[in-house]
């Protein structure tokens, strides 16, 4: 299954976090089965998501439901993974 990496921007970080709307968005991402990873980040963007879907239609449905319909999501960019060059969580101990 292909992975998509989404970077999203909210209306204004200072207004979004730690507002109730910010907590709701984070909870929705924790619970959504297609979201494999979700990071609240610094800089121009607010969140980076790693999303896995079976089809392009399922991905479109996810973006509509989880991002486009959220009142504080201003924009998002999608990067589709062409190849997992390296993926893992092992720590070099």
C-alpha cells in the first residue's frame, strides 16, 4: 500500500494550539485508522501526517473528511511515497 505524507497548515498556530479545536484535531488523527503517524511541528507548517490508503479514492475521502471539512485546516500538501528507501525505528544502541 502506498504511503502519503501530508503537511498541513492551520489558520494560525497561536489560535489553533492549545485551543479546543487543536485538541479535537489531534484526537481525530490519533483515532483515524489511515493515519499511521502524526507530528505537531515547528516552522511554517503545523502538522505532518503519514497516511496509508488502499486506493486513490480512499485517500481522497480521507482528505475530504479529515482535512477539508476541519474548520481550522487552512491548507495541506501531499507527497506520495514512490519508494521506501529506509523505514525503521531501531535505535543504534
